[in-house]
């Protein structure tokens, strides 16, 4: 993982041991970056309860096909409206850097306008673009000292696969990346200067995909196309005066958790702790030993590990 801490050793008059190590080794870590606030725009990997709120509103006004997302609270499947069993990585990121959080992410959000759950579109535009436009309508000028976290990708792929949308995988990925670039530009035009931009998730690893070779192939094709397009576009945007654009590869971070699963305390990196499909079952006894909470989303423990890597990404020059 890029962003490893820098280490400086200091000799303090100690005796060198037989292994060639010296005592008095002092570890100096880069300080977490300082931001006045954290604003988040995204999907279920960052949602801290918005989908629950807006879907309950849609159910209340009897929007056709509306259901409570991610599930009715009384079901006990999810924690306080998160699509997991605990806080999300962005919530923990804000806490780690000592900044307040305003989270506009909505589960199911697409990269542009609209939601995977299309019935929601007749009630509110919860897509990434819709979130940003709603946010901008409330403020005249954005805080240039705040951090703006932007990330969505999965739902454009899943909507294409699940509903056989007539668009190629590369075209879907390229459009998704373009949509993300456009919302970053909107935020920049409003005064935002510091960004953490998410790369694609490890969609080929999610349990709902991993056991189907055709789906894995489609996911990898989407991942490669999205990240490639996104990074090319960001390289140009990063040259703008006073702008910092930090890239965070969810895909790479997830792969690292899989490779170092023993060190991370993740005994199971393949199956979900809380099975929800085709119908909910009893959750596993040790959720913190699992990478996946349900068939699509990480556990609270995985989110915590990811949050640490996000801080490291922000420490990059």
C-alpha cells in the first residue's frame, strides 16, 4: 500500500543486540492531515443512514415499489441505517483526522443521476450528481479548507448486469468515471480545493459476484476501465492551482486485506457473515473475523482497516 509511514531511527547510547537491531529506535509517523470538515458524496460504502431516511419517506408517500433500505430497522440486519454492522470507513476517517462530518452518500447511488433502485428516482435524485447539486444549492461558497470525499462506481455496473441495460461494460465504466469527474468539477467551481477520490471497489471479490465466473469477468473489465479512465482525467485536474486530489484505491486496499488476512484478523474473506439472499439467515458468531458483512458490503472491522489506509492516502504529497 502506498502511504507507508516514514521511520527515523535515533541512537541513544544503547547496546546492539546479536540480531543487529538497536534499542532506542524511535518511530516517527507523519501527522494526519488537517481539514476543517469532511463532506462525503457516495453510495452504500459511505452511507451513514441517508438511504434509510429517504426510502422511509418514499414508503410513507406510497411511491410505487418503494421499500425500506437497506432493510427495516426492526429486522436487525444492519446497524443504524448503515449497509454494514457498524460505522463506515468515511465516518472513521473523519474521526481519525479530528474533523466534523457531513455525509450525503446514499446507498444505491449511481455515478451520475439516479439510483440502482430506480423507484427512488421519482422521489429524489440520490445519484452522486444529485447529492452534489443538492449540497451546492444550500451554500453560496464552499469551504476551501475542508476535505471533499467523492466515490461511486458499483451501482452502474450492477444495474447494467442485473437489468441487462443495453450498454457495453467499457462504455458503462467510462461514463461512470466521467460522471465522477464532472461532480468533482462542480465542487471545484463552488470553491472546494481538497479531495479524496475513490477508485473502483473490488467488485470481483464481493460474494454476490465472486462465485460466478461470467460476473467476475464483467466486474474486472469494469474495474480496469473505470480506474484507467478516472486516473487519466484526474491527472489533468490535479494541475489546477491550490487543488489537491488524493486517490484512494478501494480495489487495492481490499486485495491487501485478502492477502494479509491473518495479520488483519480476517479469518473469512470470501463468504458473508450476514446472509441476506435469497432470504435472511442468522448472522455469524464472530463478525469481526469476516471481510464481508452481507453479499455486497464490508463489515465494520473491514471498514476500520480501510479507514486507516484512507488516512495514509491523504498523507501522500
